C-alpha cells in the first residue's frame, strides 16, 4: 500500500499510471477486508482529496468512480 501511495503522489508518475493504481485500489477496497486495509493507510482520504482537487480531470473522474466502488461495502457507506 505504501508503494501505491508513494507512486500515486509523485509528480513524475504519469496520469495513466496513477489511474491504474487507483483502479487497483478501488478493486481492493470494493470488498470489506480490502476497504479496512485501504482505510488503515489513510488512502481513502487521499483519494477523496484527489477527486476534489486534482488538476487532471481524468484523475478526478477516476477517483469519483473509485469512491463509488468503495461504497459497495457497508463500511465504505458509513465511513466515506
């Protein structure tokens, strides 16, 4: 998770790589245990922040979709 987080916020990481990281995290977090794992590293807050503030619109859209995937879990619906 830390490597995903590091690469997600590096300036030199290309946007398509960032989107692939987000998709991976979204699929992990779409299940209860995966959501707990993502939540432990504060990535949920980071993804929400990216959805609100990213200058790259495709990243914002991907983040919004990933947040929706996280909301499939009961924990995600309560905590997001």
